[in-house]
């Protein structure tokens, strides 16, 4: 059986690949990696429910792996948020007075 910390490391690697795919605007890769992340998250959740007891060494290794995953997830959130803001339609600016004194849209 694969240790939980290795599953979390795999999840971290997939998350980091997802960041790279999001930055490259590779929609197909982002979608495929998101599915793999969801499957691995489900596997980790089941593992924690069926075998919640970890010895002290496993707990320390798992905590370190979880911290790396948390940083990767934060980078993914930032990358996806940035990509979404890039493609978000901008509301029209306020109307202003032009050189001729006429009200014109910005």
C-alpha cells in the first residue's frame, strides 16, 4: 500500500503541472489534470477514512507533504484567478466630456 505522504506528493506534482498548464492556457491539459487531481483527492479521502492512524514519523512526513501541497494549491489559485481576470469582459468606462464639449463614451 502506498503511504499517504506519497499520495500527497503525487497530488502536489499534479497541482504544479496544473499551474503550468493554466499559465500556458492549455485548456485540455488543465481539464485532464483537474480530473486526475479529483481522483487522487478521492483516494486520499478514502484512505484517511479507512486508515486514520499514522505513527509519529508518518505524521511528520505527511504534514510536510501537506504544506508543500498547500503552497502548490495557492499558486494554482493565483494562476487560475489571473487567467480568469485576463479574459473577464471589462465593463464600459464612464462617459467623459471630449474636446468639443460633447459627452463621449470612454
